[in-house]
C-alpha cells in the first residue's frame, strides 16, 4: 500500500513540475550591426542565435557593407553565435520602390536568376561557415523587388537550396501584411494570393518558413500570424523579425496601446504578448527579436538597448533566452 502511495505522489509531483525549457522556442536577436557581439549586455543575455539582413549582391559590390557583413559573421563565429543570413534588395533607400518610376533603379530592381545564383555562390564561397539562410527578406513587402514577382522569390529559394544543400533554409520570409492593417477584423487576401503563387512555383520542400508579425504583436492579436501559417502550410515557423515597438508612428494611439503609460511600458506589454501567444503555437520553433540597438533612427525604434542602457523589454526577453 505504501509503495503505491509513494508512486502516486511521485506521479503527481512530476505533473506539477513545469515543462522543460527545451520545449520552448529558441530565442535569438535580429540585429545588423556587428558591435552587438561586443556589447556586455548581449554577452550577459546569453543568446546563441542572431539574424542579419544582407544585400543579395554584397560580395560583388564590396565596400563598407561587405566590411560590415564580414565583421558581423566573424564576430558571430568567434562568440559561438549561429547567424541566420537573410538576403534582400541592393543596398540603398527602398522606401519609394512602390512607385513605378523608381522600379528600374538598382535598389528596386529584381536580379535575374543567373545574377542571383552567381551572387549566392560568391557569398557562400566567401563565408563557408554560414549554414542558415533566408533567400529573401520580407519577400511580399513593397520595398523588396520580389513583392512584384512571387515566382522569382520561389526561384531564388530553389537556387539557394541547390547551391547549399547542407543549409537550413527559411523557405519563405513573409510580413503579416493585411489588406487594411488598422481594421478591427483585418483580412489578408493580397498576401494569401502572393503566397499561393509563390507556393505554386516553389520546388523546395516547405520545412521552415519565416513570419514577421509586428502588426499582430503590437496590436495584440494573432490574426495575421494564423493567416500566414495557413497560407504557407509549413512544418514549422520561425518569427524571424518580431518584438514590441518602442516607437513607430502608426502604432502610437490610445486605442492600440490602451493601458500603457509610456513607450517603455508599451514595448514591454507587446513583448509579453509575443511570448505568451508564441508559447501556445506548437509550430513556432524560433523567435528572433528585432532589434538590439534603439534610438538610432527617428521613425522606427524597437531596440532592447539604447545609449548603452537596457530597456525594460530587455528583461522580458531575457526570461526566455536559454
């Protein structure tokens, strides 16, 4: 009788113990500056995954940007951090790429398949340690030339798969772009259509897909994330850019951030929401919080650290880094 009682108590105790941390999503930092790796706050955070966005033609163009990428990848390797490299448009201001007259400029122009293939091979030859790649960052956003050609985005994915069969690919890296982002019940018709065309042209298996869900996280909903998951139909998802916003024009309203008394408290509230909702989605396996350095640009600020001082959202992220 006593042995049965001991066994029963042991079973109840096991049920009371929280699930092991290994079951949670891996948490990394999406930051483009190599100085992140020498920041003591990053070191103390203990994150072993990071993400950098790179121009598709960075090796060919060279110059300052290639120096930045080289320093970043060297620092990541030296500190034991696994980098996820996401390619995008040529370096420059892409904010006007939704205007037809600018779409032939270098920053807005879509490379040909042969140009992209050559660039990828050159990148892999120069940086053989890289083995986690997103063929195109936010492929459906207007700042990216792929937004006007989902077939090309699919082709680029297949090219990377062929050039680096050993690599882990974030097959699609999409933004949760709603037809009307501020609608109380947003729809994602245009994004779903884009993904449908992308999938039809894609040959690579959809194992890992990426989602940028700022709109969801900072409006405290999961509508866009779920819509993109349904459209993409992948085995697992990485939130490759996400996090609470400290400052961004369209999100700053009493309606959206009701209950927040400051930029800091709003950022923390959204960050908590990110992790609480991601924990309920078993297919979300990685979360890359964007970004590390805040107070850098006047319009967009989602930094966890500003002027060498950690913000309150840093402590919230730290709770989830293993």
